[in-house]
C-alpha cells in the first residue's frame, strides 16, 4: 500500500493510546491492536472502497477528539444523524468489528501476561489453587475440622441460556482463527515466521469476518442452545474439570491424609438448558429428553473415543510383563479372539470395556457414537462399573512398574468418568410456583379431593398437601383429560423420571421453584414428583426422592422471609424425612436479578446477605447441611462481577464447602471458550469456596452485629430511593420504554426465551435480563448503582465520624468492599452525556426532564460519596486493567451509540426500511460486544 493513501496503520482499535500514556508492559497489546486495525482497514478498503474507509477513519478521529474533550459531542451526533442508512450500516459494521478484534487482543494480552508471571516465578495469584493452599497452610487448620467442613464438598457452575449472548458461533470460530494466528506468532522466535504467508492467513481470516453476518437470520431454537452449551466440553471442560478435581484431591490428601475428606469429584458441571421452563414455552417433555440425550451422547462419545486411544497406547505384551489376575480375567471376558492381540492383555481388556460401554450407549441412545464394537457384550449398569474396570487396568499397570502410563491418559479417563459419568451434567428442572399451584389445583379437582384448592388459605393447603404426600396412589390415571398446561407439566415430569431411571439420579439432581414464598409452594412440587413416581412416600427406609427440591427466593420480601419459610418447610415430617434421606442436605437458591429489579442494587445485595445469615442459622438449628445456589448474571445489576471476590464476600457459614452458581449468556464464552480461561475461572470458584469455608474471611469480629445494623439502615434508605424512581414515579415505565431499546431488543434473534414472563406493561412483568440489558445499551447502568448514593449520603450527613465508620468497613469487610468496587466499575461505564441522547427519544418533554433529572442527580451523588468512602481519587483505583480497557475501547463506542439513537428515532417515527431495523440490531450487538457484559 502506498504512502500516499490514507494511513490505515492509524485506523486504530481500542488499545492504541492516542494520548501516549499507555504502560510499557502494554506495548504488545497496542502492537496487536494496531496490526488488527491495519488489516481490518485494508479489508474495508478492498471491500467497500476509499470513500467508506475515509468515512470510518474520519469518524474515528472525531470520536477520539470527543473523548479528549477537544470537540463537542453534538458535532459527532449531528454528523452521524446526517448519514444515509447504507453509510450508517458501513460505520456500524466497522466499529462493531473493531470491538470484536479488540476483545480478542485484550484476551490474548491477559493470557500473555499470565504466562510471563508463571515463567518469572511470581507468587501465585489470588484465585488460584496454589495461592489458596498456601493460605490454608499458613492457617494451621485442624484436620478434623477440615474433614467436617468439606464433607459433601461440591462446586457446580450451572450454564444457562438466558438471551444475552449476541455473538454467533460462526463469528466465534473466525475469531478463534485470528487468535491462533497471533498465538502462533508469539510462540515463534523472530525470523522464524514466514511473514508473507502469516500475513496472508490473517488477511483471509479478517476478510472472512467482514463477510460473515454478525446477526442471525432467525431466533435461536432451544435445540441450538443445548448444542451451543455442549461445545464447551470439547473446547475446555473435558480436559480442565478432571484436572482440577485431581489436583484438589492430591493437595487435600497430602495435607490431611486419612481425615475423611471428600472422595467424590468436588467440581461438577450443571445445566438449566432444556430443563428451565419458567416463562419459556419451548421447554417441553421432548426438550428434557433432547437435553438429557445430548448430554449422554456427549459424555459417552468422549469416553468411547478415549478408550480407543487408550487401547492403542497400552500395547504391553504378557511375554514381557505379568499383568494381575484381575486384568487377565478382564481380557478373557472381552471375547476378543484376534490372533494379533493374543499376547496383548491390556488391548484385549480395553476392547471388552469398549464393547460394554458401546452396549450402554446403544441402550441409552439407540446407537453407538464412533466405531461399532467388536462384539455384543452386556452394558454397564452405571458408571461405577466402568470405573471399577478401569481401576483393574490401573492396578495392573502399577504392579509391573508402568505407573507412569497409569498416570497419563488412563488417569484422565478415570477422572472424566468419575465426574461426567454417563450423564455429563446435572440438568435442573425449574418452574414458577404459580404454575405448580394451578396444576395441583386441577389434579386435586379431577381426583375429587378438593374442588377449589386456590380458595384455601395457607394452613389448609399445607394440611391437604401433607395428607396427599402420605399416600402412594396418584391423583389422576393415565389418559386423564387435563388442560394443556397440566398435561404439559406432567408429561415433562414423566420425561424427567425416565431420564433418572435411564441415567441415574445425577442426571436430574434438582427441581428449582421460582418465586417460592411459602410451605405450600414446596409441597406442591413434592406432590407432582410423587405423581410421576419420583417421590416414594413409603420406601423401605422411609420417604425417598432422587430429585432434590430447591426453593428459589427472589424478591426482597421473599428473601427477608426465607428463614421463616424454610423453618416451616423443615417442620413438615415427610419433607424432613426426604432431606434426611439425601444426607441431611438442603439446597436453597437465591435470586440476584429479580431482587435487584424489585429493590435496587444495595437493598438487593444486603437482602441476599441477610437471607444467607438467617438460612445458616436455620440449618444449624435444624441439624442440616445448607447448600446455597446463587443465581448470578453477567452484569453487576444481576449479581455479576469477579467470582472469586464475590464468593469470599459471603457471610460466615454460607458456603460450607458447597456452592452452586449460574453461568449465563455472554460470560460462558468468555470463561470457558479455551482451556486456559476455563482453568482460571474454575480454579477461582473452587479456591474461593475453600477459603470461604475454612478461613475467617468476613473480618468483622465482635463488630458484626453493629455492621449488620448499619447495613439494615442503609439498605432501607437505598430501597426507598430506588422505588421512588422506578416504582412510584408516574410515567417511569413509559420513559424507560422510550429511552432504551427494550422494544427493539425483543426483535433480536439472541435466545429462545421471550423477554417477558407474561404480557403486560409493568416492570414486574419484564424479565430482569432485558431490563438490565436495555439500561446497559443506553449507558445508564441504573440497576448497578441507583439508590446507593442517596443512602450513603443521607446516613453520613455532615458527620465525619460516620464517614470514618464507613471507611473502616470498606477496609475490613470484604462484602462492603466488593459491593462498592463493583458499583465503581458500573459507574465508570456509565455515561450520562450519551444517556441524554437516549433520553431525547422520550416524546413528552416534561416527563423526559423529570425522570432524567433524578437519574443525573443520583449519579453525581453516588460518585461523590463513593470516592469519599473509598478514599480513592477515581472510580477504578482498584481495577487498573479496566481503566486501560475503558480508555482504549470507549471512543469506539461513540459512533455506535449515536447511530443507535438515530436509527431508533427513524424507526419510531415510521421509517420501515429493513436496513434501519438491521442497523438497530447491529448497534445492539456492537455495544454489547464492547461493554463485554450486557445482561
């Protein structure tokens, strides 16, 4: 390219430091970004011409000038508003691709820095197992206490399919090509890279990216979401999860041998995709069967393929080694008559193991993934039988000095079968309590037990349901004429019972009750489980049910009443017997999303903390083991933020060796797309769980009750301020729907689930995910901060001693520090000047000003008081990597926001051009990509 052309090397992505204040160790990042920007610029020129590239480049220059306060933002907004729809499309696509490539460069840079620190012998980073075990070693823990606290230890990341992942899988695959090319260059010494060939490959990858549609033509189907989640097993989880479990087992055993530590895999995967039907009409009985079958197919295909590889590797001859008698018997039972393997007992034994597992696959799936077995043998009844056979192989190898072989692929396969079994991941069921009530009412009426269950008060309902649970007989017979709702729910639960019978209880471990408020909400689910034969009220050893019932407390009021509700539930004799049959373990799920939408950021987080404290006390009093399931989303407004800090910020006793947490939408690819990422994120979950269980991380000592009382006061103040705006301001819903792209979001093909639980124009009817997503798009981020500033400022008043008290809590208390740190992150991403452009979409001028003025005032108040409490001079003093990211990335959001507002304005004033609609969707995609946590 000639020097006379536009300087495409200056067409920079986020990461290039136009002010020259980048850190020296970020130079490789800036180099990558300049390189990717140059290549993208060349592709734009070749594909669209100099005019488009000039437009893109001049827009970039103006956007940076705006961010440096060298020019007025209104000028860029006016310029974007003057573009015709096709020119706007070019700009939107260019800056969206900038963001995609910038994400890639940042991820590679983080990976590069971690690799450098490891090579340099730097101390292990917080959140790694190495750092955690070093901390445990310093604590001098009592072995008996460790064994007691870690009994039944379990860490389960549960993937969900909430509609916030705007990126297509195809785009991810192209990004992976670019990533691998840059990694390839990093691995090679200077001069080893064939620059011409390498550059041509990079050019082709970026060209492919440019010519691939960013948006899907149709909405994701549930089957697509199931398959999308499963690809992360091959990408990382099959390798990383067994490795972490093995490392954890070794580290615990070395420190506390023979102390009764857990023998089961601590880290286990879970899923909601195909079982979560709360508000999703596409989750049916067939969906449950599809999800469970695809899970089993993925696990069995992996195990079968590994057996084939293992059989190839274990070529030892019994002319040279002496296998154990058990191994010889396993070989003889294989029916492998090949003369070529007559002296190869391990290959013959593994041929038989493969044949038995193939027979298992045929029984479960109706076919065998991969090659057919050499003979028809009996299937395994369960993964324990396969593990036993593999243990025979292991013991025999060690008996003749081949322990190194036993510690390689065989060990990985044993660990994989141990954790993934034949079911792969536990599929939770979830439904709203209101649906259970309606279905149970219909069944009771059909059976002649109670004609009007809905009219009963709570005491009468509990008495009636308790009586039903003592009886084995079902309420309805097969073929009974029921409503579509009742028939669908029963059919779905029948499908769940089938999967438990086929794959074992780990296949469907839990039934989650959304919006649980009462004892009857829990007993209604128990009745439904009994109806399909999962709950047996009169088993040989008492009542049994392989599926645990998990109440989900979501609103502020429900969280405040969670302890009382669970006390009453556990007072039911039959239910308490069911808990006893499950090892005296009870799971309770806590909802971060709806509690935030209900009462605001600070009130919701404190209600969650208080609920955990109360539930811990209930568990202690009742003599049960509590396992909390945290329904966290990707954004701070939905419980997001760094997992390690969040888990360590839990109240004393709330973790107790066990933790389940949702992983959703856009964060799944970010956390599990590659082995290095997956290991870092999964280690953080396990490490934080160990620390929160075994160490005193709260740090409040005797001052805990005083601190709790202070937060009670602050939460009440914050909730009042939040509800005054969101729930009590006339016209607020109208303002929200006009000032954010919430309506247009529903048209974006990013998930199978509808954006609302039911038709309605109330905030309560709207799902928390699109609620948060919409605020993010408008750069207001309201769910992550609103109300906290009013609470802190009104409590402090003019009293310096009160400010000092909050500063002390910030230093000492991980919960309070994490809350404020996450809020600082959200406030730093908020841009009220851009938000004002969105507010301009509200047609009623008086309403526009009335709501936006409240938001503006609270934002300023919150920033001021946050800095006063933390003692920092800027919002991200504790997050330098995000400072760099924001400085580099956010200028490239400017055009996307201005064009989104302009396209929304055109669309809402009657412009029905299809390209206008597509441009809106592309801006939603680009903004979500750049912000990296959308819903």
